[in-house]
């Protein structure tokens, strides 16, 4: 499962070059989470999760505070959560999650991103069944044995623990174990995470080459650049 983390890592690294766009997307996500319940992460699990995730992307405090204050102020701006599924070249599969205040605009933009770059939209359920919803949490400075021991002591079940390069250990768990894993780490004095995501991991990966790979990468870039798109998941092995 370790190679699947590379895709998340590559995506995160590529996004670091577009921080203003990423911060804007987090602003929307934080606002929506804050409106879904109390605008307090201690009593709102959805908000707590997105704030933990924002921390791993170094989202500035003023972006977070502005989004929460907007929710507290009773803003009537509403967003719809959407998931699109589609196909790229040579059996590649893509899932696109969006938050939008204009469903027609988003559907048109996503369809065009697929169609103009060698892909096509699928119906709901045509792709998602080939992915597993997974909590992914990474830490530094611990061995996989150390992490296994502390999680066992906390009686937390996980799917896998992988020791990566660059002194990282990645924990894969069921989505409902996300906070339990984090709490186990925090009880052990670990409060900084290299990744804290709920993601969609492919059950099998495909390899693309040449023109097919170039088209696929362009399609993913276009999708990720769309204002309403929050996350893009796929089953292509992009290598190291």
C-alpha cells in the first residue's frame, strides 16, 4: 500500500506551488464545515477534521478565522457537495469531489475538463466501487514498530502501517478510526502530522506511458485547477 501514498504525496507537493488557490479552497471547506454544526471544532467533528487537514497544508490562521467568522455571522451562502466519476486513457479512473454554489457551472466545467483531455464522464457509481475510502495519517520520527506498539496500547485498529522514506510512517485506517488514530498519537506526545487525510485509494493501479500519460496528467491538472473542485482521486501509478 505504500506506493499509493506516493500519489497523495505527489498531489500535495504539486499543490504547494499554488498556495493561494489551495487556501481559497480550504476557506470554502472550513466555512461549509463550520455551518454544518457549531462553529467550534471541539463540538463539530467535520470542522475538527478539516482544520487538522488544513494544518498539514500550513493554511494561515487568518484564512481559517475568516471562514469561521463568516459562518458565525450567519452568511446565507450555501454550497452543494458533488462527486463526479469518469475515465481517462487506457483504463484510468478518476473521482472528483467538489463544493459549489453553482451546480450547473461545476458540471459543465468538469465535463469539459474530461472531454477536452482524452477522458469522459461516467455515471454515479461507475468508478467509486474500485476505490476504498481510507484515513491516512503520517508522522515523522517514529519507526513502524513504535507506531504499531502505541496504537495497540490505545486499542486502535488500522489496516496497515508503512515505513516510508524520509523518516515517515504512514498509517492507513478505516475512515471512522481517523480521530482515534490521531488521539493515540497525541496521547504519546505526537501533535504534528505530515498528512491527515480522508482519501479514496484505488484497489488496483494502472501505468500509463507516452501520450496517454501526458493527456492524463493534463486532465488532472485542469480538474484540480477548477475553482469548485476540492479533491481529485485516481488509479494511475505516477511512480516515485
